[in-house]
């Protein structure tokens, strides 16, 4: 039961991250196109994209930690004896 809940939570987290990244890229792309074609941009686009990036960072950090994808410095672990 708990394993199934965990898998569902990870799946929802992945799809949420995918949606946030697609939304952020779309907002920034549309804002750039509008700025160069009309000379005017969306007032709210930069702030929304920034908050979406912050949410992607925090949600993605947990997902990467789950699968062991963070960068690790293992020099200390290699120099310390195994028993310690």
C-alpha cells in the first residue's frame, strides 16, 4: 500500500516538473517573441517564470535525491578506513 502511494507520488512529481518546465519555457519564449515583434512584453512573464523555476528547483531536488543523481564528493569517504 505504501509502496504504491510512493510510486504515485513520484509520478505526480515528475509530471508536475514536466509541466512546470514546459510552461516556463513557453512563457519565456512567448515573451521574447512579443518583445521583438511588437516592442512590448508581458508584464507578469518574468516573475511567473522565476517562481516556476524556484518550484522546479525544489521539486526536482527531491526527485533527484530519490534516484541518487546529486553530485557527490567522495574523496573523504575514500581516505577514511572502511570500519570508521
